[in-house]
C-alpha cells in the first residue's frame, strides 16, 4: 500500500536514455515548445528530473523561496492563493517561473490534482539552459506573463466614500 510517507520520501525517477526521446517527443506536442529544435528539446529533458505521482502532490508552496520550475507533461495542477483555487493548468504548462525573481517568495501553492508527470528543472540548470536555448527564455517569459496575477487598482479614498 502506498502511503504519504512513501510518497514524501520517494526519489525522483532516474532517466534512462530511452525516456529522453519520449519526453522530448511529448514536449513537441505542446505549443510552448513549437520553436525548439530537436537538439534543444533533448538538452532540456537531459537537464530535467522526471517525476510522476498518482495522487495529489504539492510542487510549489506559497511563501517559500523558489528553487526550481516545472513542465507539466500530463495531468493537471491547481493553483492556490491561501485556500482559494485561482486556476487549473494542464499539460505543457511551464510552472514556477518565479525562480527568476531573486529574493521573492512564491506567490501561490501549486498542487497536482491527481495522477501527473512533471519535469523538474533546478534553478541553476535552468539558468544555464536559458543562456543556451533562446526559445526556452521565450516560453518562460510567456508563462510568466500569463501566470502573473492582474493587480486591480485600489480605489482612492474619494472613490471609496462615494461607493
């Protein structure tokens, strides 16, 4: 029987050479990776750690330092601010791009909603990949723009009094 203790202490899946090609093929299916060459996709998956889970699993915790970003290969994740779910993201999403905001804490918790497969890219590896693969920087920038919450203007004191 699989328990939370087993899940919490599992080691990331070790990649065999065959899974690099499979992961690269799967990335090719997603719009965010359209502009990547075959070699760039191979470089990306070699630098990543592939992990899968069969139950909900937190990838990112709100108000913690950024240490990695993720690419969701399958499944869905819920994005939570406090207890409120603000979004659901699906396969092909780049998640955790806040890793590039030094000194800033994560603004949301991201948890798989069930079975999922992800590629985890550590901050230092990602920094190198961004220098080597311009299409990756573009994919991360697009994800960051899409994931950044819209901050609504606060009403002025005069506006508040007329409400």
